[in-house]
C-alpha cells in the first residue's frame, strides 16, 4: 500500500526546539518523503524561522516547501521574498492567504490566495511548484460549500499545481470534495492532510478553531479516556491508520502529515501503511 508522503513542520521558537526538530527530521527522513514543508506565522511573523528551517532541510538533501502567505503584504515585499527563496534554492511553495496578527486591519495588495498564486506566476513563471489549501469540510469563513469550491477553482485557474487539504477524520468528506472538484474541471492532485492524534484537549480545541470536524463518536471516545495519554495515542493511531488506508484505497495520490514537530506517531502510521524502506 506504499504511497508518497510529505511532512509539515512549524518553525521552532527556541534553540532547544531547533535541535529537537533536527532529530525529528532525521528520523522522518528514513521514510523518504517527497518533500517537507514549513509553516508561516500570521502576517509573516515567523518568516526568519520559516526560511531558516527550509534552508536546513535543503542542506540535509531533502526537497523543501516554504509556506508563503500574503495577507497584509505589498507586491514589493512579496517580490523580495520570492527572490530570496529562489536564491536559497527553493522551488516549491505552499501559497496561502494567511492570517493577520490580531489587532491589524486587512491591508496589503492581496485579498485572496488566488491573487498570490497569480502574482507568483507573473513574477517567476513556472519556477515554483505551487501547492494551495483545500477544505473538504468547507473553509470556516466561506459563505457556502459552493462558494468555497469556487474559491478553490480560482486558485487552480491562477496556476496552482496541486492542493493539500485541511485535516479531517471523515474519508467521505475528502472523496466528496474530490468528486466535486473533478466535476468542476479541476484536475490537479488533491492530497489529504493527515493529523495524528497526540492528545485530546489540544486536538479538540485546535479543531474547533480551524473548522476541522471531529465526529461526535470520536470526540466522545477521546473525552472518555480522560488524562490517559497512552490510551488516547493508541486509539488515535488505530483511527488515523484506518483513515489513511481508506484514503489510499480510494485513490488519494499521496498523504501529507501534520507532524506537530514530533516523529513517533507519524513513523508508526507510515509503518502500518508500508511506507519507507522495508
């Protein structure tokens, strides 16, 4: 059942975190990922850390994708950042609208991720392989699923090469979204984003904030374990491994793991899926 995989990290905030992430990456590289991506904070607040982590991954001989958001940015600033990434040897981006730091107005030259994708293509041609976000359960700020699909289509028509989805725990939501995208003539690969279950409280809080649905049965089971972290993780591995199996069996082109800068759960999930060297 081997399938291509990729991994997402966030830029560490401390020297200890930087060192820990190096160890995590080294462990995950055994799975021979297609690429590793590094997230970008609200309003570009982690840009230095993001670019530093991307540079390290490239130096370790692994393709790296920088998240790249545009809210609040000027065309000149984005042009400078694209030039910096090209000079670093980056040829893969995850282009996002992004969030503004709290207390800021909208501002900037780009209102939507599709505007950013179009600008990157205007400025750099086909230099960058561009991934964009997709939302099988609908973006939390979208007026309707139809409006959300239209926004996704705009990103594809602007020049996106592929999409990575928000994480989900219902395979049917992914397959339904892919079917609707195909009916709309959108033929780019749509890679499911996978969130290992590392704990209950954090996952439920994070999911509520970002609009990822945790099915009632799963929420109740997780809450039923209380503070028993070992049981939560064992149960979570079974749930997410089954989800991955369904996705791969149904034709998902790859799997993108939101590692949370940890390796154990992702390593175990990939082992169960037969990913990596035997």
